[in-house]
């Protein structure tokens, strides 16, 4: 556990303790100082004048400090977000503010404010660990129940959906969704397969897993899995991401099919480096052209899946989602766009699953085949389908 205050020698040689929420190389700004606020707004205005389309507020929940509080999600913090939103709306209407708060879902969505006065997008932090949990266990129960509880898009705000980022896979967003024993089981299983785990210190002196540090490729798979299995699970996870309500974001290490970088961890001295490998262009381009390699297969097949996603009107961020109750081995939902309706089916298991589609005529927008409802449909291991309803 890192200390909250770090000693620094100032210009006058006096030693002062400064607030460092995350590490000694990241000193927190004092937003109670008007000069600091003005300087930050100047930076924001610079980005806006340079044509920024998105402004990301990193770890914004910790922005304001107040003695006697937990110093997170304070009312003053929300006031600052409201101020920045008002400036953005006035100077560059259409620019999107995204808040990044790796916290339980209720706290996370508080940064929507009243729906139109804070962030237009917030990170969908429960999605990565829930997709991982579903595929790891071959069971849709947890992700299905959580997805059914989400509000449909309102046009004013939406979620930024992702599976991996430069940080680890956060466990805090699972709390309140999964029992602690299931969270610990997931962490233990992944750790046995090479994942690194970062822990937080609790007030009672115990520790709890804070995040799993691993590439999403290695999180989904066991060390001895074949490349075909790795590819199937990886594409399945991203098919869920791309079909889910909101705006999808794919981390560069994911589309490059990266594996755990243990040498990077040794060099950097921290767990998060496991998913931050840097590639010289002269090395990565030939690797992506080596069509039989797992890295190349992931890059090209995931790129094609993203292209398919862009063509579906039903995947507009505001298109409602209807979660369906089927066998726990399946995760299924409908997306209802204004001009298109798509039924999304995901087999979370390594076995073939049979199901019967609702009545109707369907067109598979990925494989370009026609399928009739009211008859048995078999989904192979880790197979997924995006089925457009044809009137």
C-alpha cells in the first residue's frame, strides 16, 4: 500500500508533504486554489481549440479533498465536472466528456449528473470482469441479470464500453453484483494461470483484490489452450462488447493480440506493465502480415467484426436492449433500432448448445446466411451470431 502523502524538498529547501493519491510521481492538484482551476481550464480550452472530439477526465472521483471525508465523489467534484461540461458546451458544442472512475456501478453512473449537465459518457467498468466471468464459468447468469438492470439509452448520455485498457481489470465494479467468494474464485483461478493481482488495504487490516493485471487474451484462456480456442474465446468476448449498448472501444494491445509481457513488468517494477508492451513499427507490421499466426488472425478477424458492427443500425448507442432468458450457457439479447432489429446470441461454453429461435426470418449479418425461426439452431463451442430480423 503506497503512502497517501509523499515528502518533497521545495525550492526553499523546506520539506513538505504533498498529496499523491496514486504514486509519488503523480502529485495531486489543489483545485481549491483558483489559480490551479484557471490553469486547468486553460489546458481544456487548448484541447478544444485544437479540435478535440473527446475529453477524458481520468480518475475524476479523487479530484477534490476535504478533511473528515473519504475524499472521493465529493459534491465539489461534481461541481467541477459541471463547470467543465458548461465550458465545453459553450466553446465546442458536440465535444464529449468521458469520466473514468473505477468504482462500483452506482458511484460510476453518478457522473451522468441529471443526464445532461455532467459527462456524456462514463466508462462501463463492470463489463470487462463480467464478460470474463461469464466465459470463464460458461454461465450467463451474472452478466444477464446485470445487463437487464441497465437503463436504455436516453440520447443525452451513454456508456463507453471496453474489455481492456492500459490499467488492469478492476474488481471493485463487481462488488454488489457478484458475491465476494465468486470474485475471489475468479481472481484465484486467473492467478494460477499467470495473471498478476494488485490488492488494496482495507480499514480492518485485511486485503482485497483490486484489479487483475493481465492481457485480455491471457485472461480468457489457460496456458495450455490451443490457438484456435484462444481465437474463438477472444472473438466471442469482443462480439459481446461490440453489440452491447453504448460506444465500444478496443484497446490497442487487444487488437494486436498481445500476450502477458512479464519482462515489461520486471523493467517497470509494477504489475500494470504486463499489458503495456511497446512494439517497433518495423516489427509489428510483419507480424500482422504473418497470416497463420494468432496475432495476425486476431487483428484481421477482429477488424472485420468491427466493420460488420459499423453497418448495423440496431447497434446505435441509443438503441434499446432487451435481455432474453435462455439457458445459462447462452447470453442473448435483442437490440431494437429504428430501422433494424438484431438478435444477438453468444455460446459461452466449449460445447455445442441447441436453442429454438423465436418465430420469424433472420439474416446472419456476420456469416451472411438466412435462418428460419421456430426450428432448432445449434451453436458450436464459443460461437456467436448477430441475427437481423427480416420482416
